[in-house]
């Protein structure tokens, strides 16, 4: 396991969060959306080079077509390691910390205007690292973001992140 448990205002994560394209207020001490979330950081040699946020929004407040699913609110990898491997580990850590995966699994959204696409069988794919991690493309948001989903049965086995105290999993 490479991921360490963190929090929504970890000053070590702020610089890399500021470089994520969906960042609302650059420099703000909090970088996670409101509500229940878990933040993970990967800091080889003591410098944060990747971060991940799993959010659990209340279904009644969700404005996208996948209510009831966890959301990967942000993921950024500035290491040379495969993003798909870091994603799978972040998912395993999320399950270990949260407990049961919701029936709808997890969804994430990728802005094709902000990330480079990868050509797969002659078509441009935005969010290829999620495809490699086992997600499937499930459509688009109203704002034309690519929506990727991983179903609950396809999650990896739970694996606690570094720094997490092994107690009862917390539920949303």
C-alpha cells in the first residue's frame, strides 16, 4: 500500500490539489468538496506526488445521473507510477476505511478540455487510466464530462492505507 490517510485541509496536499483542473479556489486550505469524504496522499520521499478523494454525497443532493454512488472527486498523479495501479490501491483503501461499497459503486468525471485524450482503437478516450483500472464509460454529464463507473462487485479487496487505525470501518 502506497497511500497514506489524510484530510481535507492537509497543507502537504494543497500544492498538488492546486494543480488539479477542478480546483475551485487556488490556495484555499480546504480542497475537498463539502460532505463526507476521505482523502489519501502518496508522498514518496516525503513530498506529496499524488492524491485521491473519495466522496459520499447524499443521493438527494446529487445533480448527476448516478445518485447513491461514491464519487472520486479528485485524483492527480505526478509520479512515474501507473495511474491505474494507484487508482486500484485508492479504491482498496476506500473500501477498508468506509466498509461496504454502495450498490452503485463509484463514479468519476473527466473533463476532455482539461486532460489529454488517448487514442484507443481509433477513438479518443478521456480518462484512460480509469478504463485501465476497471471502470467503464457510462455516458456524459450535462456539461459533457466523461462519466466513468466501477460497479461494486469489481472493487479490489480492502487494504488499509498507511496511518489508518484499524478499528471498525466508518460508515457514511
